[in-house]
């Protein structure tokens, strides 16, 4: 399972859910990368979309429809499409639309090395927003509808992957409702496995010392129920993503889950790179045109 090569006939879907509640306007502490959590999330998503476009969707200056993208903000009781063009009826964007659908390019800070900030010019697809509450239940429900449609349309594809970026907990329902909506995602399958749901919880601290849980295989009893519930709904990482994480220097045990508690900006970027890994575990990456 989780071994399909991506192709234009069976493209992969990466769906990003971005908490854009009022608390996401809080600033990252002690960092030059972005001025708020919302800006940090936008920077990381724009960067990973740029990487996916270069690595999977462009060949000989031509766009190949190997990766589908969806980005939704959720706040103030609503879940909204976040990209600067309309989605397909299924709720995602094909490569022909999203690869060149950015509004402009910007020089952005992508990492730090001591006192030096490393910048790169990247396309800008999404911009930050922050207001209202955290309707995470509604966001997961929306994602479930989209992955179900994508899996039905592309039954032999690598299963759709949903990545939820948040600094809080749901404000539109209890944990029973959230778990039910999460199950709506992970119960959808293609012929290559069940859809994946990953969750990353952000912290305002930028020292890297506040990361409490990173790809856990089990959750100690002393953690509060909020943490246990978020970890429980997070999918176990497929072997190719485990390998990618280990190659990036992370310690991942058997049954490691796609969940981070109190992530800083650097860990957010790492998490997105691991969660969008396209290389099958038993072969080098193959990008098939037809």
C-alpha cells in the first residue's frame, strides 16, 4: 500500500486546511521568519507548492497534471477556498490551473542560520488571514467531501492527503464530532490505501525547544485530552514518509503518526515536506506522463 507512482492519469491530491482564526494573528517570538502564525503558515504553503510544481508538474517548460492542490482557510464559522482562482467542481485545482495561478512573486524568508536569514523568491498563491473562531469540525467535513470525490475520480491514485495546520482546538463542536469528521476522511480509500490526515499544532515560540510531541507512536497518559484526541485522529505515516523523515534527521518509531505538538516555523516547513513526499518506498521516484 501507499506505493503508487504519480502520473497525469492518476494524480495525487494534497489538501491543506489552514486555521485562520484570530489567534493566528499572534506573532512568532524571536524570529525573523514572518510576523504572525498566519504569515508563517502562508510562507510554508507557498514554498511547498513551489517545490511540488518544480519537482512534479513541470517538464521541458510544460505543465503535467500530476499533482492536484486544494487550500482552505477556516475561521468565523466558515471554510473558504484560499487560492486566487476557482476550484474544479470537485473542490481542488488541477496543475494547469494552480502551477501558474499565483498572483505574484516575493522574496520571502524561508529559514534561519544563526543571525542570517535565508531568503528565496517564490510564487505567492495564498495570503494570510486571521479572525474569528476555529471551525475545525467544519473544515474536516469539507475535506472529507473533497477526498471522497477525488478518490472516486482517480481510484488508482496515491490516496489523498489532508494536512491540517492550527494553533488551537475546535470551537464548532466537541471531540466526538471532530473524530467523526476525521473518520470521514480516513475511511475513504483508493486502491493504494486509505486517505491520510496529518495535524500540526503551532506554537508562538521559535526556539525549537517547545516541540513536545513529534511524530509520536504512543501518547503518554499525562497529556491533556485535547492533545490525545488530535494525535488519535492523525494517520500513521506511510513507509515512504517515515524514510523521508529519517533522512531529514527525525527519530521515527514504528507506527509514528503525522502529528506535531507545539511546532515552530522550521518544524512546520519540515512537516509539510514529509507529508507531501511522493517517492514510493521501494523505488526511485517515477513521474509518469500518461
